[in-house]
C-alpha cells in the first residue's frame, strides 16, 4: 500500500465507496422511518458472522456527525471508536493494518 504523505486530499465515504469496496448494506425498517448502514467483515472474504468487522453510521445520522447527506464515518464494530475512519483513504489504512491485506484487489482502488 502506497500512502502519499504530501497529498492530503481525503475522499468522503459514500454509498459508492462502500459498493466499490465490497461492503454489505443492512436495511432497517421501522415505524418512524427506514434507514440502512454498511458492514465489512475483516478480512472482507471472511464467512464467519462473528468475525471482527467495520461498521458505518446509519444513513440518517449524517447531521449528528456534521457530514453532508450521503456521507458516512466508520469504525471497528464493538471497539468504542477504535479504527475511526472519515475517508476512503482511512478505511484502506485501517483495513491493511488489521488484515495485512489490500482492500482493493488491484491495489489502486478502482
């Protein structure tokens, strides 16, 4: 994984990023409204439902995190903020640090 320390451009986390990275969308239907969140097991091809995973905020929580509609933050599930990510690049770094694998098969994120 190459990290460009000079370029500080951060790509916001969006539904498109989750789809590109292979996350699973989890839809919730409630009386007061529908929403969804995204999860990614670690590593992403791990079939164990109890495996450590990354989880996004819910699609209706963006204002609570001072984000634009359609943007997300993610963290490691059940680790109280550990692995907090607010950009596509952060997700790649945390994923690689935990799994020692590249998130994208082609290592370029396409």
